[in-house]
C-alpha cells in the first residue's frame, strides 16, 4: 500500500540481535508510480529463488519487515497484507 521498497529480516528468539536478510531490498513501485501516487496496491509474488538461500533453509520465529518510500514523502505508506508459506 504505497511502499516503494521492502526488505525482510528473520531471527530466532534465542539469538536476540542476530537478524539475517531473508529478502534483500526489493522494488515494489517505480519512482514515477510513487510520485504520481498510482498503482499503490499492487501484489508482488515472490519465489524461493528471490530469497536468501542460506536463510530460507532454516526455521525462524521472528520477522522484521522494513518498508521504504524514498520518492514521495507526502502520502502514508505500508503494506496491506503479507503471507508466509
């Protein structure tokens, strides 16, 4: 919902400060879409090949999602939903 970039980190509760990148920074909106405030609610399906192969093989119980919008500072942004399988 308006986020231009997303990055996902994972960790286990027994390793409090050891976050690993599961999904490197990924583009969700182009700069022109962000500036014109169009296509805010696109859905992006990611495959296992998009994920960090070392992290995707392990089990995690904590997830940190970082959303960024560098091109439009006037509209709020975030995510509508996220599903993990």
